C-alpha cells in the first residue's frame, strides 16, 4: 500500500521534470534536484518563478543561486506543528514533507491507545518531524537520537516552534546502534520505534553505517527494546535499489517472526499540484501489533 501526504497547506510540489522539482515552502519557491523525475518539464513558465535554484556540482555537493534575497530561515506549519526551514549546502531544507503521512499514522496510534505511558524512540531523527508529531499526540516520552549535533540543535528549535518545550523529549547525539545496545543493558522498553536510516553515513565518532549491511542487525537489536504492548515499528528508506519487497522480507524475518502482527510496505508519495501526478519519495515499512 502506498501513502500520500496530501494534508499540507504551507507546502506543495508545484511541478516536476528534468530531474528537478519545483516546491513552495510557505511563500518561498525553491527549485531542487530530484533524480527520480526523469520525464520532461511540460511548461517552463512556473519554473521561472523560483526564488532560489540549487545547482549540483560535478565534484559533489553544490550551491544555491538566489533570484531574490531570502531570509536565512523561515517557518512552515503542518496542522498543529511548526518547523524551521533553511536551504542548506546539501540542497536539503530541514524537513521531508512526505513523512507527514507517517506523522499522522503514529499520532493516531498514540491518541487511540489506552496505555498509561507511551515511550517513543526516533532513530536517525534528523530535525525531529516524527519526534514533534509523537510528542504533540500525547506520548509521555520521546527519545530523539541522531549522530549530527547540528541536526539535534535544529530539532530543539522545532520543539520550541511547536510549543513542546514542556513535554518530555530527550535529545541524544550518538550512533544509533550504540544507543540501542545501551538501552538493552538498561532494560528500557519503547512502545513505538521509528527510523529514517541513510544509505551511508558516519556516527559522531566515525562509526561507519551502510544500510544494506547493517539494517537487519539494527532491527534485530531494536526488537529487544520493543515493549510487548508496542503500537508500531516503522522503517523509512531512501536508498536506490532497496525495494519494497526487500524491506517487507526484512521485517518478516525479524519483527513479524518474533511478534506476529501485521506488516505494510509501500511508497511515500507527494501530490503534484500542476497535474494529477505524484512524486515518489522513498519507501516505508511498518509493523503493527494487530
């Protein structure tokens, strides 16, 4: 099953094509690379309205070309959440809007639960979209783990923007697998785990992460800190060549084998406002107890 994040008001994908996407982030229009958009652009006129364009460099990375002066950062809202947006040197803006469907799914599970305490673990947590959604929905504690100190600081800013500074959110700068193993030793359990692992990366002390080599091991370790009354377990994946079937088999041979329950996999999608098209934005796999 695919899921489409179509509840946005402050964000939209205006058009896609020529390996690029044209997006509105509140009142700012950005033109960014996206390798999945291999079809041609049908109408160039909208694209000329971009306030900033990201150009890739042949040597890696890239830079922004500003058509008009932009603020260093601004904010956008999703329902009762607010997030800081800022164009970075790696083309990202600090938020993945396609994840909103997952935020809604987790929020609903938390609100519907009769558990007195709900502890959520967000791994590779980036700037904390899932963290804020779960905390706002009523989780008694959310633990936010990311190897990047800068991203964790950004997440703290999102916490304040969403008026969650009085909620119990723990921010941890650490390698995710190391943290999970430490939680095992402490005997800590979580009622929901969500992760957004990169294809490749390094932890704060140089720990190497390679998705296809380490994802199964990470899931196996996470199972040991999953509460018997767990509400959900979600894995997002942007790695090219890592298919829905691969993710489904991974979850079947790990969490479903241990806990039974139900597995759903599919693509994360965003609607394109200039057409009836959708923009593919990676895949998800989730386990629920029922």
